[in-house]
C-alpha cells in the first residue's frame, strides 16, 4: 500500500479547488459563520440570527453548486456556461438567506430542511438528466454514498485524536482550553476537512458508467439479511393491525402513520440497494419481493389515509399532516408505477420526490400556506362563536363568558400561528401594523438578563402574550396544542422568574466571606458531582452541585445541604404573598416577581460557622397540569460567618 505524501495531499487539494471552487468557498463560509455563532453565543439575538442564516446559506449554496458542477460536466458545457450556472446557483443561495429567518419564524427551520433535502436529491440525479443510464446512475450514487461514509469515519477519528491531544494539554500542562475550543475544532473538521475529502472522491467520469458491474457483496448481505427482514416484520405487524381495526371497526391510531412510513422507507431502500443484480439468475427472488412489497403497500396506504384524515377533520391541517398526505399520494404513485410499468426506472424516485418537496415549501399549495389557512379558519370560528369577529377583524372577547375550552383552543391556535409565521401572520385581523409591533417587541431586553437581547423563545413568549392581551385572553394558557411535526398533544409550561429586590446591591453585613453560587442543574442520571474549591486562611471551603440538584457547602469535614427546589416550591405555593411583589409588566411578560431577599435566603449552621444560601434570580418552568416546577437556571451567592 502506497503511503500518502505531503505532495499527494497538496496535489489532491489543488485538484479539488480547481474542480469545485464554489463548493469549497461555501464550506469555508459555513465554517466561519458557525465559529462566530459559538464565540458570540447568547450575546446578541440579531448576530446569532445572521450566523444561522449564513450557515444555512452555506449548506444550500454547497449543494446547489455541486449540482451545477455535476450537470455542467455531464453535458460538457463550455467554461463560460459552467461559470454562469455556478453564479446562478450562488445567487439563489443568497436569495434564500434573506427569505429564511428561523429566529422569528420556526416554520423557516422546516423550510430549510425541506430545501436542503430537495437539493440533496438534486445532487443524486444532476449528472443523469437524460434518458437511460440507469445503471450508471446507481453506480454513481453508490460511490457518493460510500465516499460520504468514509469521509465521516476519517473526520470522527481525526476529531477524537485532536480532542484527546487538547485534553492532554489541559491535564498535563495546565492549559485552559474550554468547551468552545472543541466545538470550533469539530466545525472545521466536519465543515472543511470532511468536505474536501468527500469532494476528492466525487466521480469525474459520466461516459459509460453502465459498464461497471462491480457490486459489493457486503451490500447484498446487508440488504438481504437486515433490511428486507426488517421490512417484513413491519408489514406483518401493520397487516395484523389493519385486520384488528377492521374487526373492531375503529379508527387507526396516529402512530400507525410513522410505522407505515418506516416500512416504506426500509422497503424502497432495500430495493434500490439490490437494483443492479435483480436480473442475475440467482437473484430472481428480488423481482418477486419487489412486486409483493408494492402490492402489500397499497392496503397500508389506505390505512395511512384514514389515520391522517381522522385527525385533519378533528384538528385541522398542520405541516406534519400535510406532509403525510403528500407522502401517501407519492407512495401510491410509486407503487402503481413499479407494479404496472415495464421500464422500472429508479431515477423516478429522487426526481419526483425532489419536485414534490420543492412544491411543499412556497406558494398557495405549500404545507405552510395550507396549515396557516386551516388554523386561521379554526381561530375565526372560535371568535365568531364568541361574538369577537367583525368585518374581518378580531375583537376582544368577554373573558367572563367565553368557555375554558374555546379560550384554551384560541390561545393554542394563536401560539401555533405566531410560532410558525411570526406575529405578522395575524395582520389581516388587526388594524395595527404588526410588523412595527413585532420590531418593537424584538428590541426589548431580556427580563432575566437586562443587558442582553431576548432569546428566540423569550421573544416568542412576549409576542404570544401581546396577542393574548389584545384579545383579552390573558387568563388562558393554551395548555394543549398539536406540534407541527407530530400528532402528540403536549402540555405547555408557563415560564416564571423570581428576582431579589434591588438585586444590584447585596447586603453582606454580619458575614466574613461572599462567594458566587456555582449551581448547575445536573441531569438525574448523572453520577458525577460538580465541585468548586476555595482555599482560605482559616481553612478549606467547597460547594458541590449534586445529581439530585442540591447544593452542598463544606467547611473542613462539616457540611450543610441547601435545596433550591424546596425554596422554590415553598415560595410558589404562596400565591397571595407573591402577588404583593409584581414586576413592572410594561413588556407584557407575566409571572415575574421581585421579592425581598430574605424570602430567597436559607441560613444553616456548619459546625461553629454560619452559612447563608441566598438566591438573587431563579427562572423555572411550571407545568400547569401537574403543578411541578423545573428549574432552568439560577443566580445567587453564599455567605460565611467564620
């Protein structure tokens, strides 16, 4: 085996840069944007938003540029034409950067993944847009897939080795490399090294790939003894369930849709992997399996339509249900095609799926437009029922007359619309300029960290509360709503914050030492404590955060245990007491209280010493159904009287 020399690496990198200049440029942009996101984390909402948008642009620009390169090479376009196509791909990626804003519209996160999926599919057939060459199409994608797996393996090994080296420097020489060093290291290995290595293995010949009949034996074994048995187990379970609901004459459960899609994915993937050898004499069973697979898929698709339809008629259309309906029709088309057609062209699978994916993203036929229209209809019906709708505008409801069911459903629908398309999606129902309102709310500072911008979740909470106030729906929390990516009904937890009055000033009279509280909410299954040590003239002190979320203060061999959860639970149950200390609600954020420091202080004796455990700010989520409080984070101090 010939060793890789520096010259070989240099020449290989040079060839990649010559063949894929735009792709490498987008990879570099993505690495820089991701590094900036890590270094500027939680400092500025606006900056973080643009970092994420640059990362998305880099991903989409890379895929579009690669598709343009593969298409140009396969068609042997002139240099000028190839450059023009690449520039058009780059321009489209930049346009998408301004069109997609995930920080204000969570629907844009889904849009990004859909666009990325469509462009991945585009890469798979960009070099094979003409007729025929099906065998070459399969061989090309097999090589791409194996090269991708190899590049991931190399990247993981390289990252593990360099991370171990950095950890050794920390341990042996006292270096202070923090967590962000490891994050940045992974960004550049996965973003640049992995990309260069992958691109170096992209096939450069599209002439006569059909002549390559080499088929990995391991791939056949994996398909025949892993994928196909899994698909068989799926179909047997699903067919048995279909018989059950026919006998009981009941509607299918929502989870069945995921199982049907799982069967379809396993089955189609298995058939694609063994496609080149289906005509060989000892592999005639493949054609039999293919026909039985698509034939058995048909009754399961009927079950899928029933499962989705039942929820659409009851709850309306969400993006998730829209995607299920589109996938069901696509699977029906693919099944009928491979059952009835003699051509059996597997290129049809990525081509049709790519086109369908693009159609679901923008336009009146898209998933997002359809879901928004459906949820608006639900909101209008509720408001009309409660005499709060006139001339196309939403009016404040009579909070004493509207039922709890209607109020919770209205708030849930408002939350869905604002979460997915920002406050401006409600513009048809308000006279105010909601873009100005949204911009104004976005400029508010965090209620927990007053010198910093709000997080996207805090901003979302503020916008929802603004809409609730306008419609007099403040007393409703919208406890249950259907998430866009599943049919799971979940409890919405309300966010609370307790602060010490005049938190900028801390009274420490009567104590000798003050320490910042180093408290972390450790996961219950974590067995390792988080310990901070202090060396004083009189002796040693340490504070420990434990897996049961307690804080232990030790002085010498003696200790005291403080439990913030007990302090919190005790306070939050004193509703009448908390109501005396409301925070200024000018920003529309409820459940924020400023209370005297003694209410957030717990004092204990540690031997001859006195220790005060004082919270200055505690943020938590409260489940309004179970009334359980989950701490997100807290700040505070502990004081010692020696």
